[in-house]
C-alpha cells in the first residue's frame, strides 16, 4: 500500500482508536524493509522472546506503531506455556479490568471477559500466555497493554523471524538461544537480534572475563556479532508504555544500529545509537548490583535521606572504580550509568527486592524470580562481579598497605552484598554496618585511586 492509511491501534490505556498513520511512519517501515531486502508481499517479521515487563512493552510499542500495516509488518511474542496465574493475581486483574471502562469494553467485545469473572470466583485457572493475549503481562498487571499475538512453541516463533528481540533474563539467555540455534540450521538469511537483557556471567578461562547476553547469543547461535545489538537506557517499562518521555541507546555495529534507531524512535521514546556494545551492556548489569543495596538501606533506615545519600556516595564511587577497570574511557559512561542507576533506585525491581528483603516480606529462599516482578537480575550480577573482581591475577596495589590486593577489596559494598545474597552468612543489617565502619575510606579516595592508575584491563571484556 502506498501513501497514508487509516490504521487501527491501541491507546496506552488499552482502548482501540483509529489513527491516521502518515507517510512518515510507513516510510520508516518501508526503509527498514528495503534494508532487509523484503519483497512487497513478504512482511517484516519480529518476535520478542520472553514476556517480562520490558520485553512485553517493547513488543506492544512496535505493535501500536506498525501493527496497522498488516501486509508489511507482523510481531509476535513467545513465552512458555503452563504458568498458572494465582487466584490472588486473578482477583487483582479483575479489579483492574472493572476500574477501566475501555479495558472492560475491549474484553467484552472480544468475548474474553467471562473467563476473568470465572477466575475471580475461583472457578477457572488462568494462564500467563492466555492473559498476555489480552494485554496483561504477569509482571505488571496494573498496566494493561494492547492485545498481542502470543506463541508458546519456540520453533514456530523464531524459524522465519527477521528480527529477534531478547527479553529474557541473562540467566536464561544462553539456554534458550542454544535451542533456537537448532531451528536455524537450515536458515539462509541471517536474523538481526536486539537484546534487552541486563546481566552478566563471569568466566575464568583462559583469563577472567565477563560474558554478556549479546556474547551468549553470538556463541549459542553463531549469528555474527555485528548482527547482535543491545538496547538499554534509564527507563521503567510501564512508564514508557504510558507515554512518559524516555530515551535509550541501541549499541552495536553501524550497519544496523543507525537504521534501527530510526525505526524504533517514537515521539516519547528517543533512541540514540552508540558503537560501544559490551561496555553499555555491562553497565546495565552493574547498576542492578547496587540498587539492591539501596533498597536495603532505604528500608532499614525508614527512608532516611542522609543514610541513602551516604550509601549513594559509596556505591557510585565503587561503580566508578569498576568502570575504570572495564573501560578505556570510563568518563564517557558516567552520565548513562548514573542515569540508569538513578531510575533503578527510584522505582526498579532490584531496589524493591532489597527493600522487601530488609523488611522481611520476602526471603532469600524464595529465589531470584519473584511473582509479579519477574527475575531479579541484580542477585546473579552480585555473584558474577564478585567472582571476577576477587581474582588475584587482577590485583592492584593497595594505597595504604602497599601490597597487591584483588580489586574487590576496594569495594566493601559489593563484598557485603555478596555475603548477604550469595553466601548468606550475613543479614541485611550488614549493609548498614558496612557504611558505618570507621575504617571505611572516603569515597573520593577510591575515585582518585582509579583515576591515577593505569587500571584498564581490556581482557575483562574479552577484548584484545
């Protein structure tokens, strides 16, 4: 179809409207289709793997933007089948539905309302993939999305996809993409993969280094690294869907990052592009580590502004210290890292997790995947960064003791979080004890040490 069209889309509150998609939107779609070599009758096929909050919102944003061009664009989302929705959650969804006339009308029109009534009464069990089709992401049921095409068969989801969006936690990425690689053995074209995942693994051989989700995907599938990109930024998924102004960076090879930035950009969601793939990805995982501690401090001090500022000074100095080990030009990361950290401390799930642990409303035996929140990726990141920075082969000179020590010895907050979350030898109160330790150095000293020494270790990011 040439020119503008009247396309059906969904407002942020989930209601249907007819919007006039001007030539600019269709031109963006056509430009990207041409780059992929798509023929007129072959739609651009996108699949989002994983149905967490950000993966679901990302898919919904694309559906709202381009879903009206049905002959040119298709998007679907994959999640595992069989995840039952608790009766408590079903009751809450029912309340959300009945508080929103637009959602209520939409479900009645789609003959989908009755099942929510039955689930509210306990006469029926709902499933996560079932409610996602109606726009309810299990991790953010208070923010209904537009209806989505959901598939539970992974092979069906990915076999012919032009773009694959990784919305999985880093802890699941490798396993799922190893399975995906089996379905791509006979594939002729190479897909483009956009990873939204913020998390890392540590490998110790042949030298200690970090493995990021994009690296996991490249290793698992054999897709060239130039076709694997990372998208991240300081944002909260529900707020982006509700059209709060936000920005993000897509990082990777120039061939794809620049056209993707243009394709993904929306008036309320500005996407910049950057060539530094791995470092931005690692920083996305690093801020989750310290967000958990911030949540603990907030809960244990009854939201004391003074205590939180003391913690912020120490945690930011540790992050600066670590970035000097990981990046050749760490000062370029200061703005993006602090912005991402700030929003995570304000409203992110990792800070929430730390708060709930400190309040005793959840416990560590419940694991890293929390109902209604999804995977708390900061927990595994604590273990990964501690393991990496405790290696003696990375030793630095201690400024006072004048002897080589592992970098982790200069990161007391990270060490304490490791003892709370991983070895479980200390309670959450230990985070306050770490802050109040009279032998604790001025955070400024840690920054000066990092800035005055040749710290950069390219091997840590598996760079030559």
